């Protein structure tokens, strides 16, 4: 019977499933939005939201717990410094799943999973702006 079993098995053994979910969360942290099957998106949502909750706590124990779950310290750093602060005011529901329809090859239902409070990195500097900064730096150096 399936009473009390909330984690979908995704036709994988426990170690493979844990690695898959950790990699999906890391991809979500890195790319802000990923396209995957609906079943995987629904399975990764609780782990992703738990990681944001740890990121909002921000203490050393939370960071070590996140590293032990995700196994990628670089992604944990990005999660704690960019994703979690963007969701500071939100009391849960950090991710959004958008259904996309069926995949052409095998008709698997596909979905986007993304952060609701997506962090938008600063716009890259244009060449004109960089030239202004360089010229301003050279003027201050010449004045000294």
C-alpha cells in the first residue's frame, strides 16, 4: 500500500533518485528555470523549497546541511547569496511549475519549474559605459 508515501520513486532506486533530485535543484539554482518532465518537476519542488528555507536561515549548520544534500558547494553559495535573499519576504511557495504539453518523442508531459522571485542579475556593461569608466579612471590617475 502507498499510505504515507509522498515521494515519487520515478522508477529509480534511492541513491539514483537522490542524485537526480540534487542535480535538478542545482540546475534550477544555476539556470533559474529548467525544462523537465512534470513528474520530475513535482518531485524536485519540495527539495528546492527546503533548500531556499535553509538559505533564508543562513547559518553555518543550514549551509552544511544544504551542501550534504546538494553536494555542490558552488551552487549552495549561489543559493544562499542570490536565490534565498530574493525570497526573503515570501513564506513558502518559492517555485512555480508551468505545464508545457507533451514531448514529441514519447508524449511525456513536460513542464518548466522556476523560481517565483527570480533574481535578475545586473545588466552587462556596454562598451560605451566601460569606455566612460576607463576614461574616468585615467583622468583621476592623471590628476594625482
